[in-house]
């Protein structure tokens, strides 16, 4: 699947404020020295170091030539050191110096931070707040970054109702998977476009997928199983190529993916917890790959507070809550119980060749973001 996910090559210019978390599409070269002049590294007095020779607390030296400076102020060229306030005392027109200074002491030289022509950041660097502050210090107002991958999110299901539209009737549910996918796509570096709810109608689902092909990737939610109204795999097969229908994971077995008009399409199960599992195991690395971002997920080691049971032959995604250094399993099944995710801090993956994990075993918890 990841072989289908081509990193976005298009670029755009963004203001520094809008560049947070974005990835540079080219290296940034400094056009100036930083600092552009010798400056005081702390509050004190600019002095000529040669005139302080031999100064010590028991035998201070008195200077006529000095200048009071604050941190960051320019140090005039006829001074070459800054003595700290605690090592000196101003006595009218004289400065009592109690320590010998050497040239350059407490003075930041021009270009100490970066010199004109040096590389400030390499291509592929993800911009953080201190990086943007550094660019601003160089007088740079914007950054050239890779465009965020566009992702069309299409929820399907005749039983779904838009949240807040009206009260639910028996057999109905508010549409939550589209919201969850949309928010995660944005968090993982993509630009999501959420489609209106599409009923369980093959033609309408096909039209929705085709309308989403303006994006770099399509996420189709619901209708991925093998029931008579599960049209997602059929739509992929009709419009393009269905590459995988079903994976050995629990929850999330009906996850499917393929491509239509050279655009990758990932089909998520309709049960919220199953959809979340597929989001993390498939959509997250896909969006990260397209957005030029590292795919590593935050993790934490912990010991199981009690045994986890799982089904051999399936990779099990088990929700856990962290209690200090312990991971407490919340539930290994129940793909529709979304509250179990709200109570969880992450999940543990039980390999398909195992039938569960014993209490006290050290596990790697994949943290929910």
C-alpha cells in the first residue's frame, strides 16, 4: 500500500505563522550574518581587556574608558570584552574592575550564530516554533514548503445522521468516523475534505469516489464487509483496481484498499474502533509518507496489569490505559464501543502467531495522539 503513496512534489509559499509543522521543499540559505555586529552577551560594562590586566578583588583596577551595556546591545569596536555587573563597581566617572578580562569575554562576535551563505535548514526539515523564530531573526518572512496532501474523506451508510441535524430514530447513529478521520488526517499533516454522508447505494458511492479524485488520496468509510449492501470493494473493483479486501487484524478485518485513476483509495470499516485501528495502521503511515513526514509513532514501554486474550491468526489491536508504569487492558473486542477508546491512552499490538499476552509482560504501547 505504501508503494502507492507518492510523496507530494508540489510546493507553496507560506507565511512563517502558517508554516508551523510544514516541511521545507528546499534548503534555506542565510543572507546575512547573525548577529550582524559584536554584541554584549550579558549586562555589564564594555571594556578594553588589556586595561584590566592584573585586576583581582584584593587589588582592583580603575578604568576611565568603559561603556554600560545590556544583553544584546552592540559593543563598539574600541572595546573587546564585557565585564559582568557583579565583578565591577561604577564609582562616578571610574569603573572599579575586580577581575582580569580576556579579549572576547562575554561578547558574541558577528556571525557567531550563523554566517551569510551558510545553510540554515536542509530540504525536508519540519519547521518547529524555534525554527520559525530563527528564520524571522534572519529577516525571512515566508517559507517554501511541500503542499499538504489532499485527502477526500467519504462516510457512507444509510443509518447515519449528521451530528446535530436532528434526534436519532431507532436503528440510526450519528456519523463520527468521518469527523475522526478528518481530524486525524489534519493532525498527521494532510488537508482533509469531508464529503456529505453517502447512502448505501452503489451508484452514489461511485459518484462520491469519482468526485474525490481531485484529492491525492481517498478514504471511504463503511460498506467494506461482505454483506449485500457493502458496496465499497465492488466500487473499487468497478472504477479501478481492488488490491486487498480484508486483512488479518482485529478489529479492522474488513479494511480494504486499491486505486482509482492512479489515486490510492483506503476503505475503512464502519465500526468506530475498527475504523480507528485502520486509521492508525494504514492511513497514518500513508498520509505521513505523502506529506514527507516521519512515520514513527510515539510509544511507551509498560507492563501488563492483567492478561490479554487474543485470537491466533489475527493481529490484535488492544486498547490500554496507562496507570503509572502499568498498561491496563480495556477491551480486546467490541469494535463499536467508542467509549473504550476515549478511556484509552493507546493500544498494544498482539502478533497473529500468539494467543494473547500474560500479565506482567513488558509491552510497547502505541500512544493515541
